[in-house]
């Protein structure tokens, strides 16, 4: 007796897309890094770009939440880097976003940018305060 085709085991191309998960983790990590920098780095960057206003002073109200933002950002970035660089990555289906080399390169660029922003937000806490 032959087993119907619908009961066959899935082929590697039909398994969940690892690249898509890495992209979502990269985006979440980058957003977390920007949230972690809202108290210190973001106001300075906005003023440097010429954006000003009284509302910029309100960004320091998020300072008590910075450790939580940092923890979430580093967790998402770590998971994203693990997904993007692991050796046993799941094969992508032809034509899916994770099969395109430019998409994989963009995901890795977002991951590293998020890591730099998050590390800068953490490093600001260790700078000496003068004045």
C-alpha cells in the first residue's frame, strides 16, 4: 500500500525560514538599542542634527527603564546573531526573502548596527561625569 503524498515528510525547503526570524530579531534589537539610548545618546544626536525643542528634555524620563531596554536589546541581538551566523541554518525555500544574499547581508548589517547602538548606550553609563 502506497502512502498518499500529503503524508510525506516535509522537505528542507518547506521548513520554517530562519532568515525571516533573524530579520525580526535584528529589527527588535535595533529598536531596543534606540530605546536604551533615549535618555543619553538620542537627545545629543538630535541636537547635533539640528532638532531642538523642549520635548527633548522629556526623553530623560525613560532613564529608569534603560536597564530593561538594554536587557531586551542584548537578548534580541544575541538571538539574531545566533540565527544569522549558525552553521546548521535551515535551508531557505527558493524565492523566499532569506534566500536572497542582499537580504541576508542587510540583516547582518542591522544586527551589527543595533549591537553598536546598544553597546554605546551601555558605555555612556560608565563615562565620568564632570561639572
